[in-house]
């Protein structure tokens, strides 16, 4: 097929078409659910990702001054995405909620720009255009950049692809200016995406390696090394997070000065090599590579450390961090196995024709790493896979002599590659994080609580709790480490006094800890306590309470047992504390139990929770047939499934007016609770039945001397500690 015209006008038109294509397909979700009442709050559609509420809270703080007492937002100034979002919110004609909801669709669709420009660079503009259409709605990319998915993913891919375009152009044209633009792009990328290091380092070092391998005698190679290394050394980290973006501004100034000096002057290769070597050592150090090695060594040699407590790790419960199979990887990257095969073949042909495309390998490598690292890594391979698949189409088309047949083949091939991705995005009905009814409960909590108060719940709900209540949490989407044990223990315990004491102690100790850390980091007020916290890497209240890994580490179960005592001495009250127990938490209650039922001394996990929920399919003469296949016979007190029958201890019907109990076999293991207002049956084992969550949420049983029910609905119950 003949090389296409590459006029700037045509390029712009194709970019605009591809951009509109990406945005419009993302609006399908809005066309389907835009009028769904449960997805709306205050007239705006709500977010579809929990993490988005972290950044939304930061924007809310910048614009409206809220969350000023949230210790987890004291260093939010290290998040460039919050600045960019605040700018968009400031100039937007719409509400903050609406602006943040639609931002991902607009920002992520910018990926079409570098892809079309890459096609233009190699005189195959339509190749880049087809690749842009595929990439902008690729399965994994769409999932992480759809409307409502307000997260750093909207920047995570297109910015490094833009840097790739500038690097390719600098290689093809020996353009010093393009390499300067690549360095600026990488600086901005690190500013808006805090997890960018792996992509930035691998892409830049691959470029440097390519230049050294093929052009090591050229002056341009070593100048390029200097400029790129200056762009990837995290100079932004030299400034405190509270002084952001001055560190990044300094880096841009340095890059501009070096760019201008190198453009006008020549330097000996020896000076350039020594400068590159010096900067490379600086990159290893300031890029935290040396620090990681030193940390590992000190961890083995420090005499102040003892074997720490063995907490259950959250990574074991995060689905997107678990390894995936080849089929899943293929679907996520290219829409199908055949799509991925075509993409890989096309990329191989592309590298054979244009050797410079070797530098795009890091994108594919990170994508393949998803087989081990999980779903989140597939998205990095999507743009290069799209370029490969599109190139394969045009490569085959070049073998066809008839131009009409060529165009027909490319059109049919492009549609075939797009089809599985379009089908996926059409059926991908991602719900909002919370429903309108749930947020209404949080709005009530906001009205009756005050700034600085704490809400204890599972970490999945932390960021949304910040945003909709303006209150603080003990754990959240970024702080879900050892204090998961605390919250799990609170939800599992049968002792009201234990729940009260552990909640009070943990919150007050965390407030004290957070203030000490803030004063040390921000104001330079270093104390013995702050030194200890830094030495042992403390982030959680339970580490402070138990002196985890210190020589005088406390026996954890002696401390926990003491919390059941009415006479346990608590720290003075500084805030009010609330327990948030949502209906939706039951589905993950067994996972929550894994954190609290792990032995901190041995690491043995004794979680044997047996629970399930179901709704009624059919009822006949006291026999309940549930939708999960179980049959409950209220005539003789049994539950059966697949020819197995078990005795039931009791059947309880719970509603806002109270509970009605029907007792059967006192020696039985299972109880059944019917939550009438939701039409849900809960089958739980004895230990779980006596837990705080089941008793306080499902049954409304609580110690009125210790707790006050302040919000109650079918969707959640919120209790205030009487302090």
C-alpha cells in the first residue's frame, strides 16, 4: 500500500476523530446509567473507583478548605494530580463532582495524539490512526479510564507514550529538541503519577542503552544521556511535599539551561562521559535504588530490631495484585488471544522495519509482568500492542496489489480488532462505589459529627468516608497495613467493652503518632518518639501500642486481653469516634476475618468463618428455597444442600422494630438471620453470630452504656462511642 499523505491538516483531523471516538465510547456508560437514581448524589453521577475519593478529597481541600484535620491529607501536596484536577475544577462550568466524573474520559483519550503522531513520523499516518482507535478503547485501558474512574490511570499511559514519540523522533531525526520535550514529559509524568518510576526508568534506560549500543561514538549520545538522566533523577523529592511543585519547577529550569547550553556548545566526549557517569550514580542514589539496598542490609544487621509481629498481608486479598492467566492477559491487552498474537507479530515486523522501536519494549515487558504481578500491569502494553496489530494489517495490505482490496482488508481487519473491545465496554457495567442511599447515610453522619472526628470501618470505604463525611479514618485505600488487624478485631469481637476500648485507644494513639510525624517532617521538630517511628517504619497505631519490633515489644494477647477489662485506662478524649457498619460489608466479612484471626506470634491463620447470604426463590409450607441452592426447613429446623442436612440453632427475623426468634437445636453450629428490609438471609456459624458486626448491624444489639445508634437504615448502621 502506498505511503499516505502526512499533511498537518489531515493529522489534526485524524487526531480529533480518534479523540472523539474515545470520548464517545466512554459515554456509553452514561447513556445506560445516567438516569439511574442510585448512582446520583446531589444531581451528579458518582465515582466508580474507591481510590478516586482520595484525590477528590485533596481537590476538595485545595478548593474548599475541607479535611484540614485529616492527617492522611497533610502531605497530599505530593500528589500532582490533585493540582491538575483543582485547575480543571476551577475553570469548569460544572460542579466538582461532575468535573471529576468526566475528567478520565477526556484526559485518557489524549493517548490518540502520540499514536497518530508516531504514524506520521514513519510516513504511515493511517497506521497510527488505526492504532489510536484500538488503543483508546482497549479492554484494560477502558476499564481504568472510563467515566467515573477518577484515578491516576488517566495519565499513567498516554504521557509515557508521548515521551516515547519524542524519543523515537529524536532517534529518527537526531533531534535534540525532541529529546528535551521527552525529558519535560517525563518530569510532568512523575509529577502527576506518583507510581511512574518503573516506567520512566525502564523507558529512559532502554533509550540510553540503544544509543550506547548503536551510536556510542557520537557526541549526541552522551548529551542525550545527560539530559535524560537529569529528567529522571527525582529532583522533585528534594523539596518537601509541602513545597510542591517547586522541586519539579527546579528540574524544568535545569533541563532548559542544559538544553540551551548543549545546543550552542560542543564538549569533549570525556567530559560528557564523566558527567553521564556522575549523573547515573546520582540516579541510582536518588532514585532510591541504593536506599533500598541499604535498607535491606540494615534490616539484617541492626541490633535494635527483634522479630516483628506477623500481621496478615493485604496483598493476599487484592484481586488485581494476584497473578493472571495467559487468556486474561490477552483479553486485557488486545481483546482476544488472536488479537495479542497479531499484535506481537506486528511488533516484531515493526522492529524489523524500524529498529528504533526496540525502545518500546518496556511497555510490553510491564504488560507481560501481569502474569505474575496482576491485572493492573496489562494496561501498559495496550498502546504498543495496538501499534503492532495495526502495523500487521498494513504490512499484509502492502502485499495486496489492488488498492480497493487493500482498503477493504484494512477496514475489515480494524473492525475485527476493535469488535471484542467494543463489546466488552458495552457490557462492562461498573457500578458506582456507593449508592445514593448509602451516601445519604454518610451525609447524616457529616451533619452530626465535627471536623477531626474518626470513623472506624474497613479500608475499602476509607476514601469515600473522607469525601462524603469530611471525617478521618483509621485505615483507608492507602493505609491498609497493620491497623487492619485492629478493625478486624473490632468487627469480630463478642465483647462490647473490648470494642470500645480498642477503638478509643487506637484512634487516640494514632492521632498522637500522626501529629509527631507531621511535626518532624514538616516543622523539623524531631523527638525521640519520631526517631523510633522512623527507625521501625511505623505507620499504624497497633505498632505504637505493641512496640512492634522494638526490644521491649509487648506480648500482644496480654494487651488485647486487658482491653476487655472495664478498668482499662484509656488516653484522654480528643475526638468523637464512630463505627460504620454497612450492609455491603457482609460479602467481604470472611476476608476481613483473615486479618483478625491471624496469630501475631506464629503467623498461623485460624480463620474458619463459614457464612453465606441468599435471597428467597420460593416458599412452600414453611420450607424456604434459597437462590444459592440451600433449602431451609422451618418446620424441623434444618438446612440442606446436595443431599446433606445440618441442624439449625435458631432462625431470627430482624427489622427496624426489633427481632423475632425461633429456636431449634441449641447444640447446632449455624444460625439463620433474615434481614427483612433487604430480603436477605444470612447463614452464619456460632462464632460469627456473636461478632460485633452481626450483633450490632444485623440484630441491633449493643451496649447502650458504651454506644449510641446515630444513623440507621437498611444500608448501614453508625454508632457513636459514648466518651
